[in-house]
């Protein structure tokens, strides 16, 4: 049994079971409360030489950016698997993850702008490579969602959208590596950088990242289940219509 066959026979049922599990809901709620408690109770509000409560938004800003990266990676994988198998589940997963990922990219930009106004006294800076490349991601995935929404049930447009989702993904690692590939104006690397001025309370950050990843999982699971339910309802309606036509006028009921 090859990899694709194992994904079809084992991977899809496992993901469906995960999405239906009530444990995800409780873990999401627990992690969310823990994140709020740790950020407001123990996290440092001093960053880059500035002490301000608005710095606490950084813990969710970084968490949102991390969850967005995971979401768009799942979209990339879902698009690739749909092209390889044409199984609707992978299409639903790719699009649902793209929707949630786009939301998280948007919130990352918004929270970063609010935070940046305090830290760097600027809402936006076009010379900062991270800001610009992240905005490119926003436009790329806005385009992905628009193309998908215009496709309806067209199989050919679904394949085109999947190709777009694969090609557009190149902007994601490019943005996340941009601060190491080019000289940034604001966003200097913090991980593995001994000269950074950022002061991050690691436990609070990890809890926030975990909470936002669980929120992502819950939203994606809900969207996939909704898409599959809608598909079953549409098939049932179509079969009912075909049966009524086959029976002819006056024979569909009393």
C-alpha cells in the first residue's frame, strides 16, 4: 500500500475522528484561559526598551503568525493531495484551512500594526521586509479564496485553484525567512539572536501559541464537517430530483 492509499484509508478517517472529537473543544477552552492567565499574570510587558501594557499583544501576535503559517502549510498539502487523488476531503481541508489561515494573517497584520505603533512609533513601514512580504501573503490568499468562491462545482477550476494554492505557498517560507535573508527595518530575528532587545516570557508565549493552534484546529474541523455535510445534502437532493424525474409526473407522491 503506497503513501496516498494509506492517507485515503487511514488518514482521512483519523482526521474526521479528530474533527468530531469533543476533546478539541475542551482543550481549546482550557488553553485559551491558560493563555489569558499567563499573559496578564506573568508575561513581561517590557520589550525593545519600552514598558507598556500593549506589549502583551505580542504574545498573541506571534501566536497568530505561527498558526497562520501552519494553516497555510495545511492548505498547500491539501491542494497537493487533491491534485493527486481528486478526493473531495482534501479540497475541503485545503479551502477550510485557507479561510482560517487568511483570518489569522489578517489578525497578525492588525495586531502587529497596533503593537508597532507603540514600539516603533509607526503603524506601517514599507521598508521593513517582513511587513511587506507578509502583506504579499495576505493578497495571495485573498486571491486564492476569491478564485475558489468563483469556481462553484467546476472540477477544472478546483484544480486551477489547487495549483494556485501550491504555487502561492512559496511566499510563506519566504516571509518567515525574510529577516534572515535581508536586513529588516523593524523585525530583527529573536530566535537564536543573542543581540535581540526583545524580552519574551517563554511559558506565556508557548501557551499562547498552543491556544491559537487549537483554535485553528477547532475552526478548520468545524468548516470541514460543514462542507462535507453540505456535500451530502446536495447529493441527497440531486438523487431525489433524479428519482422524481424517473418516476414521471404524478408518480412522485399522492
